[in-house]
């Protein structure tokens, strides 16, 4: 069975999925990136294409000619525009999957654009960060074309959960889940900063372990504080999309906006530069670093 | 062994602890409440005293004469003033325990006031809501006089964990724990309001159950949304004290302030009046109610 795969956008997510597929023996993968010839950014994109064994094409029209299954992996704010740029060249043979972290409303508008062009649309919610998993990152697929998309790409080891629900439900699941997952990260960061100041951190984790049996809060704190230190920026931007999702549902995103601010704060502290991609080994390192920064600023 | 117990303040917490102790055969309990003769409030206080088998006294001086172990259970913002009003009448024989939900800094100031008067101080953090547990509500005791306090009251079934740590650590433990416990409640409320709108709630819980094995998120959601619906006001005020605790530790309480707003919002929705003290049976009831309210307001 042969499938021609094309990417719209070739940043971190797209290049890692493509590299994983190439490693599974998939050949002839193409990609179109608006910024392939932008000085600086373009070089990075061309490096990624070489690394992933992917051919960059010059225009959406060429992408549509070369690829039958198209995966949109741009930035959240460019997802709708990307659909609009590619739609004119799509045919009923095309499967267009939007993998971007956008609100259910945006997913539905993209679906409208793609289906108006006569092509098939697949709503995709990427449920974990791509890089460690490459093409095997878990994805939630939604819509009538989801089974066909799954049949074509599952043979290469991609991990899909296929649902057939209202348009936007996959995106909503991801976004509402993120309120809680990224929210707990932010709560642990905020609580830890204060509990370490008072020397009460061990007692707090012990008390929480009693309230939530089956959780190891100290271990969780080390892990999530490390993740926030390294990936605060990505989390802040994702949570802005989550806030939009809540507003579409007429819910005031009080907690979600606070998560954005907590994440942005960790970025401003310069944690990424302090530890690099490896991140800190424990929350205690982060507590010490934040306090040293504070004293230095006085 | 005989112990004379007195309460400073006789609201919900104090009267429920006293009632539990009376039930254990403790006699001669006294209480002083500043508002015992305030029209309206006073009647309620006198009713509570009769219910709990407690004698109200007219002044702090009388309380100090009648009781050797004094428990302060006022409102958070009155805790320091209560200590100052009672301190002049205390002797080295007195044990003064502050049970109020105040910041570690406030606990330390109260300790200073009591110890300057020559009496012994016990820092107490009440770790659960009093009413269902009465005198058996779990308490974290801190300080050099904590073992003596525990010896005197444990025989009546009171539940203490005794630590001997820096002043304020018991309060800090409670407060930093609340960031996470009340924070999760607020996250679940916010996420649930959106996920039910999109019809994605069951999928969100299923996904969270995979991420946090050992947790049942749907069950947790029913429980915590119900608690927030009934006790949002109490939680909002407690979280204001938590915010003060974080600020004392030079931590910007971004998440904590958002929790206050989420709790206040649930109060404004009129959830308490809708369901009474029993509360709603499921989060779905709350989601429906909030949406009906919103439609009604348009």
C-alpha cells in the first residue's frame, strides 16, 4: 500500500512526525512551509527537511499535486489561514488533517473551508508533546473521514484513537484536559514556591498523599516543576488557545488565564537558559534559583 | 484528670468542637464571644451555647479565670485582636491555642502576644472542615507546648498530629496544601463548564484517568463541584488568607487569586440557594443550572 504524505508547515511538530515516518520506510514525503525562504527561519526549515528526509515544495499547488494525505502542523494562529491557502488546490481525493492546537470553533471553521473545496477533513487533537514520541504521539481523530485517515497511517505505527462525534469534540477534549493538567502544574509551582520558603514542602506533599491516595506528590512536583521550567513558553501559548476555547463556551477562563501568567512568569525568570533542555532535577533547585534571582534584583 | 476548656469566639467551628467534647463527658466548658450581646448575632451564639452545653462568660478576664486551656476560633481577620484582648488576663498556667486559618506571619505575631503575657502558645492548623468531624477534626499542632496540649485533650478523642518545627510551619502546611486542593476544585469546575458545553466531559475524564492512574476524575468532579456549589463563600475567604501567606513568602499568588474569583463566581450564581446544604448530586446539574442562568440573563 502506498500513501503520499504532505505537511503544511514544517516546524518542530511536523519535522518530528515526518522523521518518524521516514524511519518506518515511508518515502516521498513533501512539505510546504510559508517561511522556507525567509532569511534565518528558512535555513532552519531546510535543515529540518534534510534531517527528516523530506522534500520541500515551493507552493500549496505543488503540495496538493504530490500529496494525497495532508497534515497541517503550523502555529495555532496560522491554522485557519493555512487551510484557506491550501483549499483551492484540493480535490475529493485529498484528506486534510488539522493537527493544530486550536479551539473547537476554529477547527469547525477549518473543516468548513476544506469541505467547501470538496476534500475530506479530519479533526486531530495531538494529546502529548510530539518530539519524544515522533510519529507515535497519541492523537485523537474525529469525523467521518477519521477511519480512512487511520487506515492509511496506522500501518506506519501512528497511534490513533478514532471517535465519531460532533465537530470540535476532539479539540475540546484536549483543551479542557489541558485546563486540569497544566493547571495542576501551575498550582504545584505556586504552592511549592511558598512551602519551600516556610520549610513546609515535605509536610504539604505528605498531607496531599493522604488526600489523594495513589499519587506521589513529591515525585510529581519534581517532574512538573521541571517541565514548566523548560517548556513554560509553549505551555503559555497553548493555554491562550485554551482560554479562547473556554470563551467560545461562554466560560470566563479565570484559572486558565492565571495559568498563562504563571507560565509566562517562569519564562521571565530565565529558567530555560539556566538549565537548558534537560531541565532541573528537582523542584528544590527551582526554588533556590528563584530566590537567588529575587535577592539579586533587590 | 480534669481540664478546664474555654473558647474565644463561638461560631460554627467553636460550637461544633465544644459540642463534640461535651458529648465525651467534658463539663464546665466556657466561651467568650465579643458578639454574644449583638442583636441578631448574639441570639445565634446563645443558641449554639445551649446546644453545645457551654456557659457563655461576659469578659476575657472571666474566661481566663474559668479556663486553663483556651482555644481561639474566631474569624481569620479577628485572630490577632482576639489574642491581644485575652493576653492581659493570661498566666503561666494558661495554654492558648490559635486554631484560626491565618498566615504563618499572623500565627507568629499571635505567638508573640501570648508569650509576652507569660502564657504558653500552641500553633494549630485545622486540616479539614470542622462540622462533620466535631472535636475529632484532624489538627496539626506545632511548638514546644504542643505535646502538653495534646496530652490534655487527646483523652477526649481529639485528633492531633504533633510537630516541633519553626513557628508558622503548621499554618504554612495548611495554606500551601489549600493552594492545590482548592485549586484542583477550581480547575475541575472551570474545565467542566466548558467540556459539558462541547459534550466532551466524559472523554476528558477518561483521558485524565489515563494520565493519573489511581484517580477517578468523574467521581472527583461530582464531589468537588458539589462542595464548591455549597461552600464557595468559605473557600473564597480562606483563599484570601492563603494569598496573604504566599505574599509573605514573596510569591505572587496568581493561581490563588484566580481560585478566589472562581469561588466568588460560584457564590454569585446562587448555587447555595439552589441546592441548600445538601448540594447538587452531580456536576451535570451544576452545568445545566449555570447555563439556564446565563440564558435567563440574556
